[in-house]
């Protein structure tokens, strides 16, 4: 059986104080080449330690209003992913209720 691999790469350009100035990512199998971004949240599961590991980066020119919207959209997509992964509709709905509250408090809707 042939195994198929796919590679996703991240490139972070930093200033002299190691503050991110530019973020680029590539996912050739998805047709993404050197896509620029201003923020990223990456989580991976360490099954040995039973804990989530994260990389949270944003550029110094990421606007605050866009960061708030980015978090809202990320939280909403996490609720959807949680439901697909667990079939726990009740908790996913509770998460979506929080997302609605979050958006309301930040005046995103």
C-alpha cells in the first residue's frame, strides 16, 4: 500500500525583537502558495502528554477589529468541528450560544 503525504509550511518573518512582521503559509496540495496572513492559531494534540500544544502568532500590524473578528470566526468553526468530531450536538449548540454572546459583546453582529 502506498502512503500519501502532504506538507503544509509556515514562514514567519520577524523584526530585530523577534516580533512577527509577516506570516506566509503554503499548502501545495490545496493550491496555496505563499499566502500572506496577519494572524494564525495552530493547535496540535500530544497524545503521550494528553495535552494540546499551540502556536499563536499575529503580526504587529494586525488590526484590533480584525483580531476580534478572527477570534469570533475561529470559535464558531471550533464549535462546528467539535460537533462533527464528537456528534455532541448539545455541547456544540452551547458553544455556538457562547459565540453569539461573544459577538454581541464585541458588537460584531
